């Protein structure tokens, strides 16, 4: 009898342990899912908050606008640019990863915008982030370009042309330095304008930024800054999206030209607007910028000269 009782007691304890282990497993599983959902919700909210913070950067009549924002924990901001030909203007996406329990959150959730153009590396990491913006005109205003960098990345600008140096100094961003010390040169991303052994080499006259083996073409300062701060894939994608908007705006101004002509006011740039639209439609990469920029510059000159019937 004692052996049977011992067996029954042992079996009861074994059964209780099994049931307890199952309950504990499901409790841990449920808690893990709740934490994961919470992390996803937190990172999604962070993505939306960053998108909202970028809204005040629209420059209006200013030449440039600068700001910064901070996050409570170490954060990675992923720049997702999509120039899908089936979308009218492509999409700007932001995905966020943040440190939680000493690990990076792993989520594919994020937010997208049709009217934002962020020029940055594919991934920007830190707790304090700087942003500034500039108007991109081609020749009419197309959009504001937003440049995103981390305070963890110091950019040292060397032999910078005076007008660009003044603008960088005016921005007042602590991570953009135009008078670098020898120590800063050693621990920075070096941006050179007259050649040299630098991470980024800018040829203003040729409109080319060289990063290692990558050549990135630009026209005027807004795209130059984009070529400096963004990696090649992000930059090329954003320029394609901008050309989609140029195409749409050229159509609108062509319609406006027809409207004011009916009121006996001729803009005299209808054909040029058609040429700009066609060039924007067939735009492939930044290597095409010189050709399409010549068309845009010609349109801008004619519109400025037409004091009676300017379109913008």
C-alpha cells in the first residue's frame, strides 16, 4: 500500500508539474507577444512622430531651415524611398528600430508619405538627429528637400566655397563643421571641394560628388547637399520622384499658359514646357540632369523675362 501511495503522490506531482509548465509556457508566450506588439506600436508611433516633426521644415520664402529632434533611446531611422512607376509621385517611407531590453526591435512597420523627400543614408543611427531643408526649383518650386543626419556623425567640410560655407555656418548644426581642427578631421566624415583623400569629394564645376567608386551627379546646391548626405541608391530614387513631380507641374503650368493666353496674355513657353515634361517622363538617373536642367533653365529665363505674363 505504501508503494502504491508513493506512486500516486509522485504521479500527482508529475501531473501538476506538467500542467504548471504548460501554463508557464503560455504565460511567457503571451507576455512575449504583448511585448512585441508594444514594441511595434512604439516604433510605429515613433515613425509617425518623426514624420510630423518634419512638417515645420517647409521653407516657404527662406533659403534654408534647420531643426533637430531627440529620441529617448538609441534609434535607427531607415530611409525607404520607392519610385514605383505606378505611383504618381512615388513614396517616402520611414522605418524605425529602437533599443528595447538591450536588443534592437525587429519590425517592418513604418509610415509613408507622398509629399516628402528625405535625403540621408539608408540607415541613420543615434539619439539626436539634425534636419535641414532647402527648396528645389526646376525652374518653378518642385518641393522642399529634407536632409537628415545624426549627431553621432561629424561632417568636416574642407576648402568649402564661401557661399556654401556661409550657409552651413548659418544653419548652426553642431555636426556640420567648416573650420575643422586636426582632431576633428581624424574623427569625421571628410567632405572636400578641391580634391584630396576624403570620404566625399565634391566637384562643383562638373556637378559630381564622388564617394568611393560611386559617382553622383547634381545640379545646384539643393541636390549637391543631397548627394553629400545620401547614399547613391536613396539619392537616385528621390531624384526620380522629383522628376515625377516636375512632369505633373509642367502639365499644370502648360494648362495655365493656355488659360492666360485666352485672356490675351502669352507666356511664350508652351513648347519648352512640353519638352520639360517629356524629359521628365524619360528621366533615368542623375546622369541625365545636365540635359533636363538646360531645358528648365531656359524656361526659367523666359518666364523671368516675361514681366507681363509670368506663370509663377
